[in-house]
């Protein structure tokens, strides 16, 4: 089981965008540069976040991305599902129905117990991710940022790269 | 995020093997036939289960596989980790250390808050899988097996294919 690298990039990008001023946007290229990743790869994930209603895309030469809602209303689950898709990790292929001796059809009204147990675990995973907002992650970061170096790093970059879209 | 098809096959195989008599084994070919999957593919997963101490391999022409311990001592987590590996689904690439302006080195003694949150969710997932034993899954199955058709299906197959290893 493996999540793609896009999840890390997407969560860090959303966290970064939460530092923009009200009318500011960041370009995909700036986000990619800050995180040292390829723009074309990141763009795919930014578009997925846009499609899921987490980011707003401002078109045009001064355009870019910004959050579509507050960082306290975006959970890690929102981002993970936007980037990875909504299907559960375990995908039952109904192997109980295969082979020379498949399970009688009348059992098919209920999911296989194994599938049901795997989906319980998926729900626990998602519930945990749904508990954590981007705002909470940034709060934890700030708590540990004794000398302000982390915030300063983000601010300096935003100052240089933020575009005023209005 | 996606688990391989091997997980479903492995859990179903372990459940099947729990029906063997004390000195019985099943060949990989029989398990593959029952589940309608490729023997060579299943073999890979059976070997992983063996390597993880979940199955015992009995060598020789009358050999095959059996459980290395009771079905009440094998959890879904044991099987998932054996087949999929022990690495968490989220693999932090430390992108906070990349780019033209990486986070100062003194922050590296703590994991990134995003990584920590993702690992909390992984722990919740694993805790849930660790709660469910193969015996419990079979218990649920038996409860719903009003007319005994499911058990009869497994027994008929075992009767035909079980090898006595001693
Ligand atoms: S048939 Fe898919 S998990 Fe049992
Ligand atoms: S650096 Fe990897 S999750 Fe933050």
C-alpha cells in the first residue's frame, strides 16, 4: 500500500497557500520551486485540488492558485481524496464468486466479511485524517517554531512570489 | 492509494487453510484453483505469508501449506503487512528540506507535522486491522451461513484436495 508523492506535495502546497493575503495567488511554478518539485507534476495535483473545490484557480498572466475556503475547513482527508481518488485502498474482486465452486448467489446480497473488515479499517483511517485540518497542522508547526524561522521562511517566499489578482 | 489484489487472495487463502485437519496441507495449485486465480501469482503471496511466520511450508510431493498458528492468532494486519510490506502508506520525502530555501537543519530532529498526522491515521488503520482475527472473520461468516452452504463449499473442496503430510 502506497500513497503517491503527490499527497505530500499537495498538503504542503495547501499549507503554503494559506499564508497568502486575501487577494493574493501563487503560480504553480512558484509552488513547485519552493518545494523543489517538478511544475508539470505538481500542476496535475493542483488541478485535482481545484476540481475538488479546495483551491480556486485564477486565470490569466497574473493568475494562480489560492484556497477556496479557510484552512480550518480543509482537512487532510479532503486533500488525500482529491489527489488519490475516493476509492478505498482495498478493492474486493469478489474472489468468493470465482473458481469451480463459487459461493451461492444468495450470499451476494451481503459483502464478504473480509471486505467488510477491510472497509472498517479504511473508515478508521479516514476518520483520523478528517480530524486534522490544515489550520491544525499549521498551528502545531507554529508551536514548535520557537524562533520563528519556519514562518519567516514561508513569509519571505510569499512576499517575493505572491501575485495580487485584483 | 491501493492495496494489491494479493491481499484479498492471501486473506481468503489463510481462511481456507484454517479448515484443514491437524496434519493436512493444501498445495498452492489447489488454493489457486479454489479462488480462481493464477498459481504463480498466488505462490508469491503464500511465500510472503510463510516468510512472515503465518504459514508453514511442508516440502515434498505431498507437501503444501498450512497455518503456522491458530486462526485466532492471525490478524488481518498480520496478513496485510506480510503481503504489502511494513512501510506506511504515506512516505515523507522531506520536501520541507528541498527548494531554494529549505527548512533550517535544527527542525529536522522532529518529523514534519504533516508526516506525523499521516502516520497517526496509519496507526488508526492498523489498529483496526489488528483487532480482527481470521477466526473472527470466519465466525461472522458462519453466523450468516444459515443453511450451511458456505461451510459445505469449503469442506467439500478440502475433502477433495487436502493432503495428509504425515
Ligand atoms: S470476496 Fe472480496 S474480500 Fe472476500
Ligand atoms: S516534509 Fe514530508 S510531509 Fe512534510
